[in-house]
């Protein structure tokens, strides 16, 4: 079995959806002839942890290094779960974007590079696979490739220098991001993206590597013995956090109008939000008298989040109108597909809308309360009739982590 060096700063037991892809690849790649050796950071402070994912990669080769970045330094103080307000978070973001390029994990570079070189000198490695963000891992991957010649695959889960969330303080900062991205890509043998829309937002050099789509997925084992939906109330579920202009405001507004017109539905409909719910959303729920309709769970480990998703009748998500939203596909969409739930997407036209329609779901504009209301009525009536749709089998297979791991293994085989 050939070995692949995986560079991933975010790795279990850190929680949240961005950690799942690399954990699932570590779990399934050995089935297809590749033995992962993971270089990641040691104990860090973070705001979400999920030990269940760590259990899934138990027995894998995981090398944890020190770092010189805020999460690792706070971890030295034995502060694990850290909660910060939005203003504090925004301040930290502005500071690190002013002084640290490409990101505030830059202090991980010498440690990850040192461990990576130590492993590669042992031999037997057929490829390096670096996933980002943080894009510090791409720099480490590029340095390892330049020093050893081992084939390099760069995995982009978000845009880098062309990201809508990159607030470069000056043209010099933006030029530095652009230079580092192009340099990394020039050294790469192949590049993977989570969906086709990301291709156009890579800062590709003239001699660009092949760009291949390796999407986010779902793990069928997470859905074994999953509960069935509860039948007494029509349940609409969202999994994930709200931030920026990602908001349930328009969905709540649609339900408010629906209940004003049909008060009898109040005992037959429920909205479940699995994840962190902001104070401003709680105020809306109170102001609009929806406390008996809305349930919030806070952050849940992945397995429990999946179980809540399986108990729903309709999976919902939204994307706001921000730059580059047309290329955005949230990772939760793969799990919605894996749960085989009908999907209501309040999103602008783009890549996410295309995936939802292919999965048999419905797309409405994110801020159109009337259209959301009508979509809810349609799904509610189909629920009453026992005729809610399911996701087609061929679409489900496309997002199965086992199938995705097989595709990545084939790609790595092509490099050696």
C-alpha cells in the first residue's frame, strides 16, 4: 500500500463541517490502496469539538505538531472551547489579515514542514495532499514538493486570493496572496476543488495543473439505524451556524405569515435549527411569537446532528446575496442529499441551485418571503398526502464518501 502525506491544520477532535472531509478521506482511502499519514496541529483552543470524528480515524497515522498561532497558544493555557463575540472576532480577522499572509496559521509552517520532511525522508510516499483553508498548508505542501519532488495535490475548499471574504488591507497584501497562490499552483501536479464553480476563481498560472472536482460528501455509516421522521408535525430542519448575512429571518417571516393566515397549522409545523443560533435570531423568534414553533439545539456532535436531520421532513438552507455566491456550495448540502430529504434552498442562481435541482429540490430567491411561504405550503400539503419526494439514487451515489475516496485514489494513482 502506498503512503500519502496529508497536510490538514483542521482535524478531529476540532468540530464543524470543514473538518469532516479530511477525516472521511483518512477513513476510506486505505480501502483503495492509499495509507494516509496526517500532519496536523496539536491541542488547540477552538469553539467546537467533536470526539466522534476522532473515533472514526482511530488507528490512523496522525502526527500532531506545535504551532505559533492563537488557537494553539490558547491551548497551552488549557483553554479548549473558546467563545468570542462578533466584534472581537472581526477585530482578530482584521489584525491577522494586516500582518499575516496567507492567514493566521502561518506560525504552523516551520513545524509542519519539519515533520513533513522527516516523514518523506523515510520513503514510500507516493503523493502529498494539502487541504485548505487555511492556505498555510498549501505553502507547506509547495515547499515539500520543491525539496523532495514528491507529487503534490492541492485541495481548495474555498477560493484563496479571489475569496469574497478576503479583506486585503492594501493592494500589496492582495498581490502577496495572489503571488503565493500562483506559486503554490505552479508547483502542484494536480488541483482539486469541491465544485466546478471554484475553477474560475483559482488564480491559475500559465502552466496550470489539471483541476478536478472532488466534492464534499456524506458517510453512509452515519445514517445506519437513523430514526424515521416524526409524523405528528411537519418538521423543517437547518444544520449549521448563521453568520454574516446567512439568516433565518426570511424563513421565519414566511412561517409567521403562514400562521397568521392559517392559525390551525401552529400545532402542525416545527422549525429545528441544529447549530449556534445568534441572539438577533432569538429576538426575532420572540418578537414574532414563534417560540412554540421553533426549536434550537445549539452545536451538536456530527452523529447527533445527522440523527436530527433524519427526523425531519424538509431540509432547508439559504445563501445571501454576496460576491461570488454563485460558486458557493455549502458542505451541509451533501448530508441533506445523504439523508435523502427534499431540499428547500433559498439561494441566488448558481452552483448550489444547480445541485439542489439535480437532487429534486426546490429553489427560491433568498429574501422572497412570499415564495418561501408558497414552497412551505407545497411541501406541507405533500407531507399531509404522504407524497414527499426523495433524492434520486444516482445523485446519492455521487456524494457517497466511499465513492469520492475511490475517485481521489484514482487521481493519486495517476500521479505516480
